C-alpha cells in the first residue's frame, strides 16, 4: 500500500504573487511621479546648447573689446534659448506632454523670472562697467532658474541647476580672465554632460 502523505502547499506561489504586487505598486508609483513631472527637458537639445556655448567661448575670448565680448555671449544666449525652446517643443509633442497647463506650465513659469532678472542685471552691470561680474551672475541665475523649474521635473534637472550655481559662485571669486573658461565649463560642459544623461535615461 502507498502511504498517505499530507499535501504541501507550494510556497512559491505566495512569493510570486507578492513579487507581482510589488512590481505593480512600483509601476503605479513611477507613473504617478511622471504624471506630476515635466519630462520634456531635452537631452539632445542640451548637448547642442553645450556645443554652441563652447563655440561661443572660443569666439568671445578673441574679441578686442568688452562690447564685442558681451555681444558674442548675448547672441549665443539667444541662440541657445531658441534651441532649447525648439527642443522642448519637439520632445513635448512627441511625448504628447502639454506645455500650457500642468507641470509644463509650472516649469516654464519657474524658469522665466531668473532669466528676466539676468537680462536686467546684464544691462546694469554693462552700463556700470562691471562686465567682469557677468559670467558669475549668468551662471548663478541660470542655475537658479533650472533648480526652480526642476522642482517640477525629474530629479536630474535640479541637480544640473545646482552644478551651474556652484560654477557661478566660483566664478565670482576668480580673476576676470577665467570668465570664458568657466562659462565654457558651465554652459558648455555641464549642458553636454547632463544632456547625455537625460537623453539616455529619459529620451530625446
């Protein structure tokens, strides 16, 4: 006769159910985080901005006058803003992310005030003959704008803003001759480095 043995429950099934439940919770949490974040920050666009800034630094350092130097950097800034706007618009359309409400609107509204302040300070410092302060001021205010806007985006964006602010703070206490190199490091190097990271992790 065969001996009667108690039927053992397969202990693997509850574990499998628990794993699936954890995966589902993780997916829901990530989906909720993304729905509340502006994820159309462009990675490739950031790289293009960085390359533009590196080219501007090479041109600016060769200018014979302060007026020409400021003109080069302002022109580069306008071009970079156009590149950033186009890249954001393209990525937002591709991912069907709205820009006129929700996180997209908050991102843009948070980024704009520091840029306006930067424009006013540029005019005041230029008229006062203190263009030596412009690299630090530009880097600090740009970083501040990225940090503020990044509170409505993915975590890497405010981290990038803090890096800009660090370079800007350092620029305020260095010789004026370092200005182009530090802006190349900030607007060029940081944009390229973080741009690659954003493109790899979040696409575009």
